[in-house]
């Protein structure tokens, strides 16, 4: 069966209300997730308690394996500064509060926090200009490649 036919059959089954697999149920996996959340965070925060029970195990696994994982490629400070920058753009007051506090806990200075938010505003500003003025993407990519190649050459000469 080709991927196109498979996708069509899956979509048709969904429209017809036919289950292709046994439905997921909130069960021991959700209880285990709540237990692990409490063990990890000292409580089960409301944001996890209001999440649909059927999806909490997956949501917690994603949160814990990425955001709370000390062995990921990004350190905690970098992850939280990224979270803050995105939060400022969404905007999400809950996220801004959390990621600011977590960034500080991970060693971010007030200046680093201000720079992360300023970088978010700069990216948003130029995204508005590029998209609103409909700058040709191929031209933009070429100019960017040329600028970065020049910067790399200058860095080599400075060494």
C-alpha cells in the first residue's frame, strides 16, 4: 500500500468514526506520570492537573526529557533564555514569569535576561520588515551566505 493510499484510508476511517487501533485510556501511565511529577517537582502544579489525563504521560515525558534534562545539548540557562525569548513573543505572562525565574536559577544574569528579550524583539522586528516588504527569500539567503562567509574570513585573519 502506498503512503498516499494509507493516509487516505486513515483519514477516511477517522471521518467514518472507525478506530484503527484500540483507543488510549487514562490508566496506570497517567497515575505514574502524576507520581513522577510530584517526585520531581515536589507537587503536581495546576498546569499538569488541568491537562487531559489521557495525554499527561506523554506531555510529562516531553517536558521532563527536554526541559528538565541536564544531559541535553543545551544547558539549563540557554534553554530558559530561549524559553523567555519565545514567551515574550507569544506573549505569555505565565511563561515569562517561569522562564525568567528558571533562567536566574540556572545562573543567568539580569543583563543576559535583558539581552534574550532584546534579541527576541530584534528578530520579530526584522521578520516584520522582511515579510511585510516581501523580500525575495532566495536573494536574502544569498546575501546572508555572502555576509557570513566574509565574517568567517575576517575571523580567520584576526587569529
